[in-house]
């Protein structure tokens, strides 16, 4: 009763009847009082009210003193970020993770070359895992960017999954960074790595001379448009080689002075530049091969399309049942125009075989869609398979050109171009798998025919997305600013290529996709080269002032760009 009397001091005290509970009513008026019967219910009611009041007061006191993540009492947790903020964050994390995977793959190649595949197996598996998570994140980004809009809840969920997958990829790489450093032991093995890099520099330099000659021949034989993807390939390759040579010279001095840390920084920077120089040289050779292959395929593609036109005319004359005459006439007219244009261009001498093959293939595929219903299964499948071969060639050329552009200018390229490239590469690989499976089958079956048609559609879509990726990359590079910067073309090219993390003072950055301060990673500090690892470990080699503008990064006064 202590609690009850504390809250109700005026409540009268009632002494229970020692005789126990009252019996039947006493007609003589000696029974229990009616007021006494109400005392216990009233007491219980008052006690319940007191407990409720105490609980309410305690809850208010706890709410008033609650501490939020920001440390301010009395504030509710912050509202979830807006979808627009999640979108911007997803673009940043996609770029950062793509950079981490690319850098890890690059340095892993050097580790495998020196230590062997077995010793590098854990790191190969880590990169494969990170690449898989990144691919899934790019796939989600492509779905968000396509023409089918998602509601806000779905969009938020997909953006959060992009960030989560990229986070998993980065953490896996970070977890292996320490063991990878022990494998490479770059500070201790700098002399050996230096010797290997010097040998690679001489080899790539010789190949660059051959690429120059191949580019001259390409421009003489084909139109300028045919060489556009690699038109400036030799010059950037030489910039990367000069950057590598300068770093190797500094690494040699550091080794002689016993400064393993400085030697490791410069060797790693040289390795990144050599990797890009080799890629730029390879691009010229690959483009020359693609143009030659397209020129060889073109006469067959023209003859096949002209045969389709003849079939179409026969169907129109016979008015075959199920053939849409108006649609067939329109597609036939388009194919006739394309065939005539391509024949005139090829007869004139200089032309673009890849573009010509693409145009003939597109016109032939459109015509084949109408003719397929009127053809026998095996014959129709053979014709579609021939179209697939040409589509795979043009798609592979487009994907390769976009991949080279992004890889060698990735310091400026944002998420949109990378997303289109990732989707184009996925579709191309799927189309190749379908085409290979159909070619290995018995032929003519329903499944084979469907696979061939899907392969054709996938290859054509990959071609479109790859060309979009390259166009978007060009826009990003143009918006980045002058690639030469205060350090000259050599140092500026290293920053633009993503060889050095961050940038130089006053330089541009990815528009709308930088870090919270509006700049890329380590912007303005002339950061060091990237290493194997995720976002938490990739920048562990500090550049300090080793890459400040000025000699030896500027082109020599006599203008010579020969690599020592």
C-alpha cells in the first residue's frame, strides 16, 4: 500500500474484519459496510494508474536524453538519403571500384610474370571475385539507365545494391593487399623489377616504331574515319614510354642510394605506363587486322545480300502468303541503296571496311527477318549464321576501341561510359557463346535457329552500346580540360591515363562524379601510382613531391621524343 498511499494520501485506512468475510446479509443491520466493499477495487485502479504514470515519465526522460549518431540529444535519426544522392554516390563508387579492379589486374600480371601462377593464385581469385561483383553492379546500373523506368523504391534498392556489391569487391581486394605486398616485396626486389621494366620498355618502344608504320599504311589505304579509334595511338604511347623511362631512371638512382621505398614508387609508376603504352601499340595492330578481315568479308556479305534481294523480288512476284509485301518492299529498297553505296565506295579505292560491313549487315539482317518465314529452316539458319559472323566482327571492333579509349584515359572517364562498355562486353561474350553452341550443334534445329537469332541480336546491341561508350568517353575527356597541364604532355598523360592517383594543381576532374570535395582521389597532390587493392589500400604508395611538374616530365628542348 505504500505506492497507493503515496499517490492518494487522502484515502481512508480500512482495517479488515478479524472475523473474516461477511456472511449472508444480517437483517438486523450488523453486516459489512457497502463502502468497505469498494476499497480494494479502488486501490487496484489507483495502483495501475500510478504504474502507468511512472512508465510514461520514465519514457519521456529517456527520449529527452537519447543521443543520435550526430551526438545531439533530442534529435531523431537522420532521414535516409534522397534517391538523387544515392545515384551520385553509386556513380562514384562504380568508378572507384572499376579503377581498383583495373589497377589490381595490371599489377597482378607483373606478379604472375615474376612469381608464377601458383604463387599468385589467391590474388587471381580475389580479382576474379571483385570483377564478378563489379560486373553485377554495372548490370544494375545499365538497367537503371535503360528506357524502362523503375519506381522510387526499386531504384533505391538497386542503387543500394550497387554500393553493396562494390563495397564487397573492394574489401576482398583490400584483404589481400598485405599478402600481395609480401609476394612482390617491391621495395626489396626493386632491382629485379627495374631490370624487367627496362627490358619491357625497349621491347614496347620497338613495337611502337612498327605501329607508326602500320598507322601510315592504314591512312593511305582507308579513309580517315577507318583509323579514327587509333589515329593518335602512337603519340600517347610514346608519352607513356617517356614517362616510364624517366621513372626508371629515378628508380635506378634510388636503388644505387639504397632507398627501396623510393625505388618501389618509381618502378610501379613505370609499370603502369608500360602497360598502357603496350595497349596503345596493340590497338593499332588490332585495328589493322580488323580492317583487313572486314575488307575480306565484305564481298561475300554483298553477294549474300544481293541473293536476299533476289529472293525478295521472287516472293513479291508470287505474292507468297504470310509475307508482308509493303514491309518487304521497304526493307528491300533500303538494302539495295546500301549495297549500291558500298560498292561505289569500295570501287573508289579508300573506304572504311568495318563501317561498310556493318551497314551491309544491318540491311541484310532487316531483310532476313522478313524472308525467314518463307525460307526452309536450314537455309534460313545458314543465312542468319553468316550475318552473325559479320556482326561479331564489327561488335568486337567497337568494344575493343571503346575499351582502349577508356583504359588509357580513365583518369577522366566517368560511370556512364564504363557502364555501357561493361554491358557491351557482356553481350558480346554471350553472343559468341550462343554462336559457338549453335555452330557445334546438328544444325537446323529449333534451338539452334533461336540461338543464332539471339546471337545476332546480341552482337548488334553490343556494337551499339560500345560505340555509345566510346562517344561518352570522348565527352568526358573533352570536359576534363587540357591534358598537358603544367607538367607537360608526359606527366599530364600519366594523370589522364590514371597511372598516377589524383591530379595536378588546377587540373580538371570527372564532372559530377568526383569525391565530396569536388575532386578525384588525391586531386592536386600529384599522388603516387596505384597498387593492388581496393579503395582502402590502393593508394598506399605515396607520391609526395616525386611527380611535381617540371623536369624530367617536359619534352626535351630539341623536341625529340625518343625513348632511351
